[in-house]
C-alpha cells in the first residue's frame, strides 16, 4: 500500500479541498482501491463532498478508564507517582480518591502500581467511526469525537486500524497544526503533502510543519494554495531550503462559491482544473514509481 498524508500547519489553507480532489482523481484512475481517511476527528467533513456516499458501518469507540474501589484503596498515593498525566487525585487526610477521566490516557500505570487491587476498568465512549463506499469503488472512513472529549490521538489510532490490511492507496486527511494528533496521523505515511498559502501566517506555520517532518525524517513536498494572493516570501523560502514545490493552485472566487455549496467537482474553472491536473499527474507518477520499486523488491 502507498500512504499519502495531506497536512498543513494551520487551518484554512485548503488541505481538505486538496484531499478530496486527490481522492476523487485517484479513485477514478487507479485499478486498486483508494481509501480516504478523515483524521480530523474534532471536525470531520470530507463526507460533505460525496453525497452519493453509501454508509457501510458505524460503531462507537471506547476508552478504558480506571475506577477506584474506595473499600480497597489505602490512599498511599503510589498510583499518583506512577501517573504521567496527573489524572489521579488522592488526598489521604480526607480519604478522597478520584480519577480525572479527561486527563486519563488509559496507559494502565496506576493499575500496575497498585498493590491492593483497588482499580478496575470501565468503558467510556469517546466517539464513533463511520465507513462508506462510493460509486467509483473508493472508500471513505472518518472518526468523530464526542463533544467534550479530548482523546484525538486515541481516536486516530483506532481509526487507522480500519486500514491496517488495506492493499491499495490510502490518503490521510490530517488535522491542522503540528501537535500529537498530526504526528499520529503521518507516522506511517510514505509521503506527506503540506498545503500552504502565501501569507505571513501561512509561512510561519509551514516552517513549523517542515521542522516537524525533518525531525521525523519524512519525505514531503509543498502545494501552494491561493498562489496568486499574498507575497513571494513563501516561494523564496522553498527555494532557499531546497523544498520540493509540487505545484500551485490559484485563488478563484467562482471555485470558492462551489466549495461553499459542497460542489467541488462540478463546473470547475479552467485555471483550477489545469492546476489540479498538473499536480495530481505528478503524484500519480510518484505512486506508480513506488509500486514499481515495490514489485521489483519482491
């Protein structure tokens, strides 16, 4: 399988727009299955652009959280010392013991630490996963956190289990930013595409993403969206750092209107269509080259 992650240092650069266009292009041209995985679990919206999507599965995702049996707890606070996330409150003087489930990461350290079997585990629902099929044969999966839950990384890990046996192409639509959910999303990607925009904020956040990917030693390239706006500072930065620019997409008000109605693929302006075609053909060549190298190594 070939796994592509679409990421951005900030929201609003056009990451999701690019992800769904790449998915549609590849699913109509590649012989195998193409699977789009929406990892922006706080606000998944890839499905909006595919009204023909047929829902195949939907199921809840649970977190295992510890519960304290106060009849067994000795208030020794050993579990507190073991907890790296400060999720336990033990006050011996008033015999108070509580687990803060919002901070708990279900690591099990408290259960290991306790010598008195004072901990049991219970299920806590943190969200759900939905999987669907398109007429083209492509698959779309998304995770959706429950309101109030902060377990983005855990949800993304569960979501990625959906594609653990996938043989075709997988596209991860990553959350914005450079935090833990992004790292979890791109960890096993073969190539990362950073979508940026030529503005001071866009350049600042792109630099953060580039630093992250260099630390992770991940191959990547940049797509500049709204390329006919802003300044030339972004182009200068890419040239200075020797970063591959996969392509650029100009801003188009008619295309923005289409986006606002959820119709990304109908009556696309010529300049947008041409820009996407050039970028997507480059990526298609990269995928075919990867598959050729993979076949020769067998």
